DNA sequence: GTGACGAGTGAATCCTTCA
DNA sequence: TTGAAGGATTCACTCGTCA
């Protein structure tokens, strides 16, 4: 393994540079690869974030922005031209039955997806990576941006692409793998650092690439990553016994990636390593019962002894005289207690007596779980 | 309420047809509405399910199903023309601070999103509706398509859009509402049926629209749905005390929607009131709590860890050793922080422990609400 | 060793009003 | 229009320190 230096008018290769990082612009590097030669392309292109000024956390710290030069584009048109150029080269070097994966956020994914469709790729799924631990929205101005989107597409409509259905089902407790994946973001030991600071602002978790390679490639397949960064794709490919090719323009990232992949262990030796396991999905909120109509706003709830009552409001809060808040908060405040489990404290008055609202939650879970 | 019949060369309206279903093509109907007149648009357009027969050209002609590459581009172009036409009219009739919501799947959402950005809308979030009970992938050839995507966008980058942050937080058990929403699909009693069969193939769950209207509109706001279908938007708007306008071309759907909305029951005002953000709540100065006697001058306040304390003075300022000023200023200065939210920083010492002074403000707001 | 506690951080298009 | 001042705002997780 090594880094292939960018050269003036480099000739097209005759044998694939397997296990190499091509240090060059991604379009130029792909242009030197032969037609129909790779099985999968995983691409994590710049998102074109268009961030404004600084953003501060409530406690005063400043949020580290992605302000790198490689994420700056003059206009949507410029971003589109860039996107269509690399997608076209990617499609040329993809085998007829190969597939492409691209990850993005709402800043860029719609433009990428439209370009993919326009170029004749055939979208197979869009996958949502639901982040178990996203950064909050500090100013309370929008919904927490808690996911990213991946597009999985074949080279064409008639492609006989690889999908390891059984592997995915077994990875998911014998249930079909769905289009929404809950995975933690990349941090802790896995996050590559140089001199104590993160080596790359947008490093992806290995678990994400792991699932993709496991689902859509066979052992020995060639995986190309035209935006290699710190080499996550290479490290996972090596672990899973897949061949890989990386393309990365920044020498600093190349260096980091090279060392990282050299350290990566192939599967049988790393089987016991600490791959992050998926986290459990968020639990049922009281408000969901209101939204879904199981509880109508205006309904009165009472405690088991009928000492207190409160009214359900449209946003799932309770109102009792001059106290309002969550089912837990209002229960605690009325009792003068430091805390309260609202699920067991509050009850519905029915013909057969009182029912704790927790039983509604159980009903909801039973009705909606697979 | 009633259905407005499509008429030849219908004149532009001077007053908004609130609570009406306009039976017409959506672009033609919107063209008759005045500029900057609606607060929100919710749109559930045709998904362009890869030439399945639901795609119509802007002029009404049906797109022939072909799989030639160029013709495929041609059909995408037709879908784009249709999309851009209705999005442009929608933007014209949207108020400057209004927002639009569009729902779609991977078949169409990338084209819709790109068009939204191209027309100058400003995307605020993409939201993933994660279906609690999706249809499985019967042939095991792809991931179970278990979600749909919504785009929330303001009319422009500088828009001062409505976002009821506190209501969303309340609905989600006092955690910020995230961009991934878990909700069941529409079925059971809620699914509208005519003669035992479902009246519409893609009826959306009321809970989805409920969350959208609660999050991004105020009571009395005007919500337009240009693809009204069975009138889910109208039914939820009526329930939540929002005004609505529907546009639907198919007479059968109009009829179903009309009856459905007539049956919907509005919630009374107290039930639709929600947790207020300090930003939107009537502003309460700290001094007001002192003036009204809720806080007596001389009271000592402490932070959550009891590291600092300060005394309330008659004019609503705080005094702590040699530092005095507003609750925010003193909190910031004591911590050496650039800023501080005094409402959550300062607490009252009570028999049951510490209470943030923000809860006093909540009590005051509830007691003085009209 | 072990648990409590505090500090740090992650692809973020992140304020409003009034002079 | 612009700048200054007021004031509202965070979740899950990791790691290091200290009792």
C-alpha cells in the first residue's frame, strides 16, 4: 500500500491500483481508471454547507464549524457541475452490475439525487442514518438535525446488483433490514486524531460503512472511494476482505489514512474488537399518544386517589390550575415532590374505574412494533 | 364549507376561500389566489413512481412509459416542469414569513428538493417520517422502504418563520424534537373508506399533519393544501383551530373530503394552547415578579450548585457582593461567562429543594393569560 | 478499583429589538 | 441599513479527575 503521487498527464492505468490512495482530484484520478472496473463506489462528497457566522453553545463555547476550503462553492450551479462531473466518471468505471452509495445532508443530497437520476443510475433505496447522539439545535430555531441521507443506486434499471439479504436480516435480529439505521456518530477511540485534534471534520463511523459493504459487496469485490478522507472505507474494506481504491486530494488526509489502514486488522483478528453496536431507538413520548389520537386534547387526567386533576393540551403538556408542563413535571409539582413518574401517576377515568396512562403507552407499543 | 366548481376563466378571488375545496388543477387554482396570502402550504404531490401511470405533463397529457435512456430523461423533465410550475405559484401566494412542507419518497423528493432550492426557498430541515409499521419488501431484493421524507422550507433565507419550539419539546417528553419522527401509517378507523375500499391510495396519517401544524403555525393561520386528496390537512386544521384552503382535481376525493371535514370536531381553546417559548410568550420582566409580590425584595437566589448567591432588590436587579445588574448580567459575571440565561441559572431555596425562577415566570404567564 | 462529577464535543445553513 | 444591547439556548456520550 502506498500513496500514488499526482503526476502531470498521468497515463491511464492498465492494472487497478488496488490498496492504493491516489493523491489527486477525484475526477482526474477516476479518468485514468478503465471502464467497468469496480464493483462499488462509496462517496462522501462535500456537502456545500453554506454556514453563516459563528455559533455559540449556551454555556459559551464555540461550535467547530466545517469551514474547510473543500466545502466552499460559489453557487448551486457550481456545485451541480462538480457533482455531475464526478458522478459521470464514477458511472463509467462502475461495472454493469455495480452500485454506488452517496451520503449527504439536506444541503446537498437533493441535488446529488437528481443528478443520479438524470445520469441513468437507478435508485434502489434512500437510507436514513439516524444519529443516536446528534448535536442539538442550540438556539431552538429548528428541529434537531439528527440524520443524514444515503442514496443507493445501481448503474442502470436492469442491473443485477448484489444485495446480501440474509446477512442483513441476521444483522437485524432476523427482521428485514429497514431503510432507517440507528448508529452513533464517530467519536471516542475510533475518531482519528493528530496531535490531539480531530484529523478530519466529518469522519464517518466504521459501523456505517461496515453495514454497506456487508450488504452490497462480495468478498474480494473492488470498492472505490473518491473522497477518501481518513480512509474509513479502506479500513472497513480491509477488515471485511474487500479490495479498495482511495482517491484523496489533501496530502494530510492521505498520510493519516495510510497509517490507519496499515493498523486495521482483517476480520478474523478483529472479530472481538469493539465495533459500536446500534443504540436503541427513542422511546415513546406522551405527546405521541396525543398526536395519534389515542388521547384527545382536553381530556382530564386524575391521580389514583382523585386528589388532583389536569387537562391534556395539544402539545402533550398538562395544565392544572396554575401549573403546566410534562406529565412528570406537573405530577411532581402538585405533590410537592422532587420527581414523579407521570406514566403511573396519571389516570384516565373510565366506566370501569381508573386506568393508568401507562397502559395506553403499552397499547401503542404493541400496535406499532413489528 | 363547500366545493368551488372549476369554471372557465375563473376570476382571481379578492377574499380568500377559507374552508373551501377548489375543484381544479392546482396551478390554475393557485393562480387565482392573491400574492403573499397564506401562512403555510402543505403539499403531498404525485410521487412519480417511475412511470407507473400517475405522471401527467403540466398541460395534462399523460407521459408514456418508456425505458429508453433519453425518454427517461424526458419523463424526469416533464415531472420537473410540473413540480417547478406548482412550486412557483406556491411561493408567490406564500406570505414572506410563511413556510412550505412537501412530502415525498426517493422517487421524487430529490427533484422536488432541488427545485425548492433553485427557486429561492430556504430549506430549514428535512424530516424523516419513520413508519412504525411499513410494508415489508416481499422479494428480499432491497432494504424495507420504511420511511418518507418531508422538506420544510421558508420563503427565503431571511424569513422569520414560525417554529413553536416549546410545543415540540413538550410533545417529545421535554427533549428537543428531532428530524426523525416515528409515527404509524394511516390505517384502522382513521383510513377513509368508500364502500369498504380505501378512498385514496396514499392517505397520510393525521398525526403527521398534526405535528406539522402544531410546530409551524399559530392559531388562526391559513394553511393551503394544493393536493388535498381526502382532506387530511383540512380535518387537522379544523381540529387545531387553523384556517384551511384545499385544492383537488378529482370530484370523488372532494366529496369524501367535504364529508370528512364536516365530521371533524374542533378542540376548544384551552386544549389547543401550548407551551410557549419565551420568545413568543408575552414578555415578562424579572422585575414584574417583584412588583407583583411573587418575589419579595431581599430574597436570596442561588445557582443549582449553590456556588453563588445573590439578593433580589426592589427594582428587579440582583446584588452579589460587588456585582449587580440584571439576572443575566450577574449570572454571567459571576461565572466569568460571556452570557447567561438568568431564568434557568438562578433558583429559589425551598423546603423541597431548589426551584429555578423560570417556573415562577411560567406560573405568572399562566395566571395572566387571557 | 469504582463511582461521582465535570469538562469537552459532534457535517449547524441556529436571535430579536431598538436606536 | 447597521450596530449595540438584551436575553434565550443543549443531547448523548466519552474521558479525565478526584473522592
